[in-house]
């Protein structure tokens, strides 16, 4: 059988430091054929020169700064493949990533397959792993209400059909840090599930300039994404009845994120909102806050 063409979209903005690692991992994939589309979203640091030197066979699209979602959508619009894969410019794929996912997608009833991720530092040194844990029966309920599975981003892990991506109208251009969460939520709403390879097939780089460190932007995005999801007429009643729990879980996640970076006021603000949405979380909040307190003398 002929292997399907996979179009790999790499959005980048001022990614000179890491884009080389990402592109080498694309062209080092065991799967063939592939096309690589780099969307330079208004870079000013010489990213374009690095791309030209390392990946002369890549299709390069340069555009004015429009945000990561707009860049991903522009790459998808230019793609020739029936399968799309997205790779953030600071992440790295393992060589077997596409091979295993194409194989899984061929036997799955769902038009998207994700995978686990290895957390690495700026120098690609291992720091941990991320795995998906969505319940098979009601994955969207688990993701939105109980927060399971959301630690695995679909921005660098997912392989999906172009038809499914187009049917969802792509990434929401109004979102940045949580655009991948929103796309996965809409995908689960439309298709009822997602395929998954339970192996860390990407290196997810954590560094000071990473979008995931911008908690305030994530709060803006998550609040918007939840509001838009619960405004959808096709949302199942079983999920709609858990609206208060869903918003409380989202606020708890934000509170924990703020607390980890030392933003105590923002953490307590979100914790208070979570309590208003679901008072039963009081003991859970207190246990988490006490566990996160520094030892005496640490401040």
C-alpha cells in the first residue's frame, strides 16, 4: 500500500534558538512521504535564515505577526497531504513518531491520533513525562469537568486528517496558549473520541520563553474557550449539567499554575472563584495550598 503524504506544519515566531532541532526531527522521520511547511509569523531574529540553511526543501510562508493559531491555519491551508501534523518550533519529534501514528490512525475509528510526551529542558535533558488519561466512555466530560488528559497538548502530538481539521474550521485564531485545548475539545464533541499511542514520541521543551509559562494568557484563553464550549447548542446535556464543576476545575487548574510560579494573589483569586462555583472543593484547595507552602525560611 502507498504511504499517505503527511504535511507537517511548523509555526514559528522568533524561534532561531530552537527551530533547527525541530526541523531536523521532521526530516529525520522514518515515515515517508512528508512535506514540511514552516510558517514564519513575523520573526525578527533571523529565524528565516536558519530555516533556509537547515531545511532548504521546506515550504516557507512568511506573514505579518498574527499569532500561533493563524500561523497553523495558514500552514494547513497550504498543505498538500491528506494527513496533517503540527509541531511547535521549540519541540522535537522522535524518529518513529509519524510511523506509529499513521499505523494507529489507519485502524482507528477516529480521524486524529495523539501520543505521550517527554518533558525536557532547554538543552533537551529529560525532566519527566506526560501521558493522556481520558476516560473511554465520556472523554469530553473527563477532560472538561475532571481535567484528565489535558496535560497532553495536541499542538505537537496530534496527527489528523485534513478533512477533520477543515470540518472543525481549524484552530481558533482568537486563542494562543489554549488553542490546542480548544481544538481537542471541539474534536471530542464532533467525533466522540481520539486515538492514542501510549508512548512519549515527542520531546516537549520547557523553557523561559515558552508560551505555557504565560499563565495570564492561559487564563484569558481558558475562560474564553470554556464560555464558547458551553455556548454550543450541540453540547450533550450530560456535560451541560456539570457546568459549575467544569468551571471550578478550570479555576483550580489556574490557581495551581499561578501558585507554582509564585503569583499568590492570582492563585488565591482563582481559588476563590472555584469555591464560589463549587464549595465542595474547599478541603481539596486547602490540602493543595498547604502542600505547596515553602518550608520555614524559604522566603
